[in-house]
C-alpha cells in the first residue's frame, strides 16, 4: 500500500462538479454539443498537405537586422 494513497479523499472542486452533474444531467450532452460546434470538425488532409508544402523555412537569427 502506498503512503500517498488517499482513497476517500475528493477535492472541493470534484465534489462541486459531481453535485453539478447530479443536479443537471443534461450538462454532458450540452458540453459535447458545444465541443462539436467548435472543435470536432472533419479534417481536409489534402489542404493540410498543401499548407505544409507551401511553408517557408524560417531563417536563423530572425531578430538580427543584417548588420
């Protein structure tokens, strides 16, 4: 048994989130809908490959003025 293990401990934040999810069971579905709205988008791999090929390599010492 580890001396660091605290099986009965849950932080105030964890308790708050658990209580919030119990009081509002629709919250998970709303979170997933929000994520799908902004983040879960299909990726265009051909466009991504074109962006990578068009990328110009950065020159060293970008802050040097050329003196």
